[in-house]
């Protein structure tokens, strides 16, 4: 069913709990801001943010150009949580947004007057933009020149946000699990540290702090990362970091509670202690965090080398079988490793009532109960047009497969809701959330975020719990999304609060494949009638 404009605020507000039993925060306009304090992914530092080997530490295209403005100097940058991009020079239809520290090229340098109709006034004298300055940007849309924007990309606040912003990788930040820590607005002196942390557990005892029971700490290590960056210029010589729009000032700008997850971009040393630089420009003591080492698991292209059908092995190693004397199946003594796949011929064999699948590995068979089979459908689902892109999610099998019509493109393992296979397509959103089920049915991608903050609090700057910068989030039925999970690698098994969890590499691949395509420097995009989201079909 085509996405209707009337559905967008609900899809964007994400007011119900989902995924990890969190919800995306909303700003005053009722839509989720691009995360600015902490959340989920990784970048380029010694122990947490892996990137392509030898890759330079760079930000996205817009932020990278902040240090060397365009020849014509025509870019507009974001300083606030949400710099909205509108379809016209009036605050009406939103197309997407820029996140702090990123920018978009201007199509026209002079600001654009708001539209008006003969004999009518616009909604406000400035098209509902207080400053009256509307800027057309590439590849489409308009940005209001308000307090969240700047045309001066050499502004210290903008440059600091760009330095701490996301990198163009599957894991755009480093991530860490909090045992409770201060988020410093300046690098503290020994006395300031003592006062700020006097009520916190001594660092020497933190190894005794209980591990999370929510599956959020599976990939978190106890060893702090090694410093790999200098002290940021804006924190040197006792200076306070610039304050992003909407953030608080102070030595301790906020506390990150136990169980919350931090995103960070740089690891540096000061006063004999290691700190993590968060995207909101706060410095967090690394010895009070447990840094994640995101999974390197990924799926497989479906091509001539790996045609369908294939069979996935999930959590446990599974035995390889051969035909013995007399045709009986005998375990070979070798095993297929967890989270691997094997090509299948499509032929089966029965031995004593046990069904076996013939594999493309010569002479080897797998028990039918041991494999999650992915095969080409005889026809597309009713809601999918011939040749159309669509995503197949099989809950009981734990698989996600990309198709173009009936042709497979890519297949991988995913983690659905921890409640197991959803019993009915008629469950309400509250019932799905309560039972940690993934909704059954056919949907379209409604909103895509390069990195999105998830929290149980209905405010843009949460203080009791949050998961920062969850990468490559694609919402299809609020609050349910396909997104990367950097905190576990139990892909193929029920794990989430209802969302579809993928490895970082798989989430990035699916994100780049689906529609609508996200412009390179935008933080998020909203599907609409002229740019429908890719279809996702979720079944048992």
C-alpha cells in the first residue's frame, strides 16, 4: 500500500517502545532528532572503532569540506539536533534532516522568499521560518536559516561537531557500554575529578559491576581502548568544549547511567587518564566504560558462485553427513561452523525417517532440521510488482534476503524479537512490544536514519537510559525497524525487542540497497509518494 503523508508523523515520532525495548527520542516538532549525545556504531581508534585498514580519519563529504570550504563557499551546516529539510520554503512537508557537524551544498546562494498565493499570505511572514532566510540545497529541498544552521563552516562549534561526527563506514562510531560515568564539558583537574566522581564506584572495583542481562553487553570488553588521537584543540589548555544547540553547559554536562550506550569518535589521553570524545563534544572517562567490539559477521551475495537454494547454520555447529555402506547416513566427524552457509542442490534423502539435504559440497549432506533454507520464490508476494525490490524476513528461520522480483540478490542471518515467532498478524503494537514480537505483514520503509538514538524517554536529551547512534536504522512500522546491532552477534536467533537486528556490515549493505536513497550528507530521509520505500515482507 502506498505510503501516505498522513502516516509520516506517526512513523517519525516512534512513540512506542521497540527494538531493545527503547524508543527513539523526539524533538519539539515530534520527530526523532539525529543522535547527538550517545548511541551505536564504530570508527577509527585502537580498540573500538574499526574501519577499512589504513583508511584516513575523515568525516562525511559535507563535514570533510568544513576545513576547506567550496570554491564558492556555498554550503549550509548544522549546529543543532535537527536541521530539517523541507519540500518547499515553508515548514510543511519534511524530506529529511542534517545532523550536527554535517552540511549540504546550496543550490542558490541568496536566501529564498517563502511561497505565497495571489491574495493570500504565507503561514507566517517568513514562511514559518523566523529568520525569513530559506536556502535551497542539493539534491533537493529547503533549509530554514535558524539557530541550528550556519553558513560559516569555519565556526569553532561546527568544526568541533564535524571532528566528533560519524565516519562513512558500516560502523560510523566507536561504542561503549556505561557502568555510569560523568560526561565532562571540559577536561577535569584532579580536584574536579574527585568532586565529580565522589559518589561513583571506584574505578578499581568496576570489574565487579554486574554484567547486563538484556544481551546489551555480549560484545563489550573490560579493557579500555588505547589512546590514538591528540587532545582536541577545543579542549586544550583547560578550555570548555563548545556547547551544541540545545545542550547544557557545565563541568559535568550530564551523567551517562549504567546500561546506557555511548558513541564516540576519538580516544585521547589527558592527565594520565584515557577519555572518549562523544558526538555532543563531551569527554567521557574510558575506564568507566566497556568498549564494544562489533561483530564482523556478514551474509553472502546471491550470484553464480552462490546460487539459491542455500542453507544457513545458526547458533550451534552442525554435523556434516556422508552416505555410508548400504546408503545409511553417517556423521563425518566434521562440523559446519555457526553462522555459516552451504549451497544446496535441492535434492533430499530420507534415512530412518530423518530428512537430509544434499549440499553442493561433494558428498556431504546436512540434516533438514539443522539448516535454515533460503530459496527463490515461485512468484513475488501479492504486494510486490514483478521485478520490484523487496526484503524477505523469515522469523522462524532467522533469515533476511534481498530480492528483485524472484531473483535473489543477498542473504544473511538476522535476529527478530526475543519473544520468538509471532503468533498472529493481528496483534496491536502494544501487544507486540510487550511480548517482544516482530510484526508480521507487508510494509514499506518509511524513514531511514544513518544513525539514530533510541531511548525510553520522550525527550530529545534523555538522562535515564539511551542507546546512542544505532547505525543504519530503517523504520517500517513505528517503533519497529531494521538496524545494526553492535552489542551482540547472535544473528539467526531471537534477540531483539521486536526490531530486525543485523550485523553492522549487513545493515549498511541493506540500507544502501533500499529506497529511498539517502543523499550522502543527509542524516535521514522520509519516504513519500514520489519516493516510496522498499517493500519488506515479514512472515513466520
